[in-house]
């Protein structure tokens, strides 16, 4: 059984400060199971020594609960709650409440015909993080762990996979699974990690040295890979305390003009933090933004939230473009499913438009990474209830993410001596995007 990871405790009363956690880690107070993300910093030193460099990274904007596609990027022709507006791409229209994103449509690709079939939150979250339906026989890794394995850079001194936000997404949907703890995410409950530098004083240095010597002797005596991984994780913890790379977490050091561009919302500031982290060399950053499970109908709550989405998402795209990073950064916008386009369809309380869980025909968005953007993939029925053309499965979507990041979607990892592919058998990237 896996031990709990303190970074996955979501409530404030259950969280300890990151500064205090690293203090405790350096002094040997916490067990190895509580530092699952740390071995990622040492896992692939050989790749760095051989000159392999990561050229791409990914930012996942995860809207937990399932955002309504018919109140964001797929406004239906039949009895819509919102008006459509033109975008920077002729013929593509989106919600009137997303004007900034409308102006950046040339950099976005809308996949309007996602069809995944799982209307349950837990099942949908698992599928859209892992690319597979849950299977008791295989502990699948999340997409972030796969990217960390393939593209992580141990030379940065930073974790390869970081989650920002306070979403209720359970631990199992961010698992590194069969890939091992070295590819597990560092979970942060906000957009800042605070002070990562505990006092390095003689007493602390002495205890660190004692712990390192204990690891060395245990490694010699038992020769266990787990002991060596444990030792490496604590060594990297100490290095992280002492490195200047921790400044990547300090988004408040950005010029005020840049901070203002992202807006004052938590989501906007996390988008800024994500940009800083990938700029510093982090391979995968996920922003978990909760509260999108609108069973009372989506029209009123999304009207309120649209400015935050519009400002933060558009600022991220613009900032990446201005810095020359958009070509090497894949931005993904999605939830576990969409919402019922009309009242009475979808799972759960579905008595209003945009209320029921709906996985039959819904929308995701991709940007950057050299994709052929400025287009819509698929066509829905006029009421957006049915897929009319070009259905896209979860497997195809994951294969597309892999190809955009120059990862072989047919790459494998080992489970009990059996190779398991990153994406489900038969999955293919969306050809129109390449």
C-alpha cells in the first residue's frame, strides 16, 4: 500500500508549510514516501550528461468538475444562453464573454467533438488524466508523469511535474503509477511555494551529514534500489534548498505590468506561475481550478467566471508568444467532461442547460507546440447534443498530446514484465493538427 503524500492533503488545516516540510525532510523527520516528487530531480542524470535537452513542455489548465462547452467554446445554433462573437479566424465563433481569447483564435485549436462516454466525475477524471479507464490490474501513470519521464530535466534542480491549485482532484488522478515515485508530482495548494530556504546552520548541517552517511552505509549493506532512491531524494532536497532556481516560484517578482496582464484572480496568477516554471525548465505544470460542476445550470456561474478565464488564459498565450515560448509549450484546456447542452440530458442533476454531466459530445482546447491552430476539429449537431463529424476519443486526444510534445505515443513502460503503451491500443493523433 502506498503511504499518503502530504502535498495531496487539500484542506488548509491538513497542510504544513513547504518551508517546514523541507526543514523536516533535511533533518530526517519525514519518511521517504512523503517525498515522492524529489527523486525526479536525480532520475535521469545520464540523459543530461549525454547532452539530451528538453525542447518542449506542457501546461494543463484543468477545470475540475467539467466546464460547459456550450457556454465557452461551442455555442449552439439552437436556443443558446450566450451570443456568439467572431474571432480572429474567419468562420470560428465562441462565447461573447471571451473576447480576449476570441482575438487569439489563430493560436488555438478547438476540439468540439470529444466523445469519452464517462459521465461520472471519478471515472472521467481518471480517464482524462491517464488516458485509460481505471483497471485494477494496472496502475496507470498520469499524463504529467509520462511527460516528466520523457522530457524532465534533472539539470534544472526543479521537479519535472508540478501541480498548482486547490482542486478537489483526488490523489489517484495525479499518480505516477507504474512509472514509480520519481515521476510523481509536487503538489502545491496555491500559486506560490513561499520560502524554500530553511536555516542552514551548523546543527542542521551536522544532521544532514549524519543522514547522508546512514544512507551510504545502508546502501552498501543492503544494495536496495529503494535505499539509493531515498538517499538521492534527500540529497536533491538539500540541493533545492540551496539553489537559486527556487526563484522560479516567486511570481511576485515579475514586473507589475506582466502581473496586471494576468489579472488579479487566483487562476490568472497561477497561469503566470506556470509560465515561470516552464521557462525555468519544468516539463509539466498542471493548474487545477475547481468549482465547474454547475448542476444549477451553467449560464449564471460561467458568466461570472468568464472574465477570469478569458484574462488568465489569453495572457498565458500572449506571454508565451512574446517570449518565443509558444512554439515549444503545449497548452491544454479541459475538464473530465462537458455539460448537457439542453435540459434533461447528461448525468446527475440535469434539469437546466449546462447542468448534467455530458461526455457524449464536448470540447477541449489545444494551443502552441507547433500545432496547426486556428481551426476547429469536428462538427456538432445544431443543438450541440450529437457529434455530426469527426469524433475524438480520449486515446486519440492523449496520442495528440504526446505527438505535440515529440513523445512516441506508442512508447511503453513495464508492468510485471509486460510492456504497457502510453496510449490505448488503436489510438492515433489528430492528423489535422500536424
